[in-house]
C-alpha cells in the first residue's frame, strides 16, 4: 500500500503582527512540504485585496524559500493564499493538504491589514438610526413578558452546584427567544454577576455548557439561540428548519427583514436575564462570535446595563461599502443591492458602535473571508474615543473558531475570578428584617 501523502506549507510576513502602513510593502516568504520534507513541484500564490484577487502566480518550488509581495494602495486588508498544483497546474484539494475544510484547496494562507486605525465607514450613519431602535424597543415593550422555564438535569460535575433551565420567551408575532439559563445552586438574591453567550450563525441547538460553565463560577448565565427555535431538539430538527429559512426575506426594509428578529431576541433575553433575583445589578457580561458577535454589539449598544462585551470575529460590520470593500454577509455578491444595503445598515455593527460605553474587547483573524478583518476594524474604530477597548488580531487565523480571543478571554477570567457565591439564608434574612421580593412575570 502506498504511503499516505500530506502537504503543508509555512508562510511568514516581514512584519509578524501583519500590521502595515500605506506605502509599505508586505513581503511574504513561504516554504512547502510533502510528508514533512521539502516539497518539489508546482505551487500557486494568489493575492487578494479585500477578497478580490489581484494576482495569481504559478511557480516551481524546489526547496528554496519563495517570496511574494503586495502594497495596498489604501487602508485595507490583503491576503496571500497558497495552493499545491498538479502536473497540469490544477489546484489539489482535500484532507491531504487543506488548512481548514472550508478552504479545501488552500494549503496555507496569511493576511495583513494596512492602516488599521484609518479604516472607517464609507457611508454616513442613518440619521434616524437611534430613532429606529427606540421604535423597535417600544414595539417589544408592548409584547407581554411571558416566560416558560423547564428545569433540566445537569451533568454529574454540576450536581448540587448549578441548576439548569430551558427557557422560551415571547417577542411577538408568534416568535420566540430561546436558550438555557444556569444559576448557582442556592445563590443569595442580588449576589451574582450576569453573563450571556450568543450562538453564531449555525443551525443547531445552542450550547448549555456555555451557561453551565459560568454558573459554576458564580454567575447567573444564559446561553441564547439566534433562531428562536426550541432548545434540546435533535439535530435533524434544526437542519429541517434551515431548509425553510430565507435570510433575505423582507430585507428591502429594516422593519421587515427577518434577521431583525435576532436583535429583538437579544433585547428580550437581556430583559429576562436582568429579571433573575440572583443578579447583583452591577455586572453584566455579553459574549459571542460571528453572528453572536453582532448580537453582542447590539446588546452593548442598546442596553446601558452591560458592563463588559467580548466580541469575536463579528459579522454585519458594514453593508454600504462602495467598490472599496465587501459588504457583510448575507448581502455579498448577487444578494446585495443598494436598497438592501441601505436597509441593512440599521443592523450594522459600525452603526451600533458609537452608542457603546461599556468596556469592550474584539478579535479578528487576517485570513477570515467570512467576516473580513477590515470590516471588524471599521466597527472598532467607530467606538467612542473614551471607551475602554482592545483588539486581538492574528495574521494566520480566520473564522469558525480558529481565532483566539486573547484579550477577551483574559479579561473574562479577571472579571469573574473574585466571584464567591453567597448562599441564600432565608432565616438569617428574616432575622435581619429583610425579605427579597423577586419581580413578577407573566407566564
């Protein structure tokens, strides 16, 4: 039997952090390997500026480092992408070489950003942006605050420490917000920080362990879906629902776009989380990546109770981008029209950003073709100047959980490391003449 063949490559930039200034040239050096030894054969280097290919170079690699270079003529994002070629100069594909299954012919890629601090919106913020969201919040306030909670069993390691609930909340028009609530066992009223994690754009159940893990540390925690479907269903249920979903439904108007429901769910989930008697009323952490990232931005922008936001590789950063950059999914390519882009701007992260006053930490990867880093920097640069903020960036990483949130994860650890769950002692409270009255909710 022939030995299995596996190809790899290793690229390096002349600036390890991948941050350049306009007028500078990004130089990329790369080597290729076959089963761990220097490869001899044909390769291709494709160079992109803002996801548009500007160069494609086929070359012979004979074990000696190759160098490719590009200069970006304006603030923006560039990417070097490498392929192994057959004897007929066709790109090989599959597990024997891919760096990530979503890029089946890419053996290596690396990216750079030019003038990251100069990336800004290319269109003005809608004049009625704040008024639009005031109307949306008023509309949601008219929906009765009905909740359904069903207690669920917890893993053995959480027994006696955490309680877990499946939650359904009304948002109106027969739509719901759903997720898992986890609360420290016997926590005293007003003793816990609050934490909410938002699911990314995938057709699955949300992850109860995201709530359980933070509740085990002493937080009252919620793991939210984005789609509002019941939690705890078989995977086939979510896949079948995906077939009936059209992300472009109603996109011509901000009031009717189906994705607008995602943002209403965020607001109702925050309302529910803050209604829990264990919340201390002081610390509220919001956290998510990709579609969960824009939900996190929405939460931090529209709810002043948020104190810390952790935003990973967010989508929906900008939609009106002209010919300079690519609009956010799902309005890329043929899906996008000027009318749709203008309507979607009411959900753009770069338009939410000026409202954010909480501490906030971002991350982005410079080979992220789903949520380009230039758009992430646009949102980041629209934050108020006095906002406590940071950006974790990596020239080698991309989407799908590959970009580590260095600063965000560290800050979350610091934020929760001093938590000590206060046990609820009703007899002691009675003796002190205190009695806690939780908020009454319908349902």
